[in-house]
């Protein structure tokens, strides 16, 4: 039985690819044509990258902070990766934060003259912000902003306070979006409210986006599986989604933009045709 289980696990094994494309307002309501996006080539055999946030965007290069997952390390770390846009190829990867516990979702904020990064580290039981020292390529000076195991937190300023939206372990992929508030950006934050969604679409998928004068919340569709699509919400009204339009890809769980460039991560199975046929057969059996 162990042999068959290992074969099954290898057939449904997946990683994440990065992809970028030009922003336009219709993406929020009509999604993305996957035939027209730039899928980035990954030169590392044992690494994949997800949860991308744009640090810099120039004519030739795209610099991102991402979750780096190395199969020899077996936990997420925060990395700075640079993409050569002329080749759609990752040309460098520098680890800027490595802890004993899993790290992901490195949200970038620009506060005064500082770059502040707020990674997800729910495995530690708390949430910390860091200053990004670009001269040393590392995250430093951690500040604890909340003593709770929250996942994929995003902060937005509303009126005279900062509001942080996140899900919380053990229901990270559930229906409840928690709100925490603080008077200062660096906290400390305290729990204030909970918003409930009818499906498992509470988890944040990136930073808030202003589109046609509205503040849009990207959320992860985790109904039935983790990271199936990015759903765009105006408050609780669903506006549209980014969902893979080809069997080669099975999910999207992060969307971010800087100026006119968007970045996503897309779930790629090693054997996509096998997974596609398996799901089709499973659907036919359940439909009987």
C-alpha cells in the first residue's frame, strides 16, 4: 500500500509558478487571459516561489519579495528574487529572512523613508513586522504587532486608525475574516470585529486595490481546496475572479500590483493531464 500511496502522491504533486502582466481595470471583473500573461521560468530545481509582492519594477527587471520553499529545507523563507523581464527568467534569489518556523506572504509597506515588511509566521504563534535593509539584503528590527497566530494579514488605514484583516489558525482557510485595529501602524493591534463570508473565501490574497474609486479586497477561494482562485470583493459583493483557464494550472492564491504591473502565483501540477482526468472521472461518479 505504501508504494501505491507514494505513486499517487507523486502524480498529484504540485508547485507554484510566478506570472506577471499589465494591469487594467477590467481584470477585477473579467479576470485574466492566461494565454497572454508572462509566466516566469524558474531555474532552481529544488525551489519554488509563491506569495509575490512587488518591491521594484523597471523596464528590464522586476524585484519581488516572495515565499521561497526549498525542498531540502522544507519550510518557507522570505526571499528577494529578481526577474529579467527580457527573458521572463528568475536571475537571482537572496534569502532575507530565515527562521526556525515557516514564513510566507511578505506584505510590503512604504512608511516614511522605510520599507516595512509584514510576513506571515503563524507557526510562531505571533505576528511581527520588520524593516528591510536593502544595503544588507535582510529583514531586521522585528516588532511584535499581535500575539496571535494570524495568517496573510493586510493593513489599510481608514479614518483615524489602522485596520488589519487576517484569518486565524486553526481556521486559516475558513469563512471568518478577523479585523484588528491600532492607532499606530506598528501597533500593537487588538481584536475588534469578525466578518463572515458564505464560502471559504475570507483569507486575504494580497493588498487592497483601488479600482474605479472603489477599495477592492482580493481573497483566496479555499472552498474545497487551498488557493483555487483569487476573488475580488467590494465589501461583501463579489465582483470577479482570477481563475486558471487551462488544465495545465489548478489555482491562483496571490494577486498584487505596483503601478501598472500585476503579479500572481499559479498552482502547477507535475502531471496536469492526470489530475484533470482524475477530477473529471470523480465528478462523473459523484454526479450519478
